[in-house]
C-alpha cells in the first residue's frame, strides 16, 4: 500500500517520459480525466505533470490551479 498522496507506477507512467513539445508536430500535451478534487493525490499528480513539462492542465478548479502554479513559479 502506498502512503496517502504518493503516486504509484500507473500515475508516474502517465507522462511516459515525454517533455514539452514532444507531441506530434510539437502539438503539446494535455492529459484528460485527471483528478480534480483538492487533496494530496491531485497535488502529487500536478507536481508530476508540471515537472514533466506538460503544456496544458485539465482542471475545473481554476483557483486551485492558479494557487498551485504560483507556488511553483509559473
């Protein structure tokens, strides 16, 4: 069992090692149906996606996303 808020291998494999601009014809990356409820799981996933350099976050919680991005220097 993983500690609460840590990503398991399926989630860490989500980015597949891709980086910004790595999509077809540099079309960017966007991951659909990611967790959007505030909490440690979402924050851990957002940290992983941000570190991987995704181009767009799929989020309904825009205030939470803004807070996250500002805290990470974006």
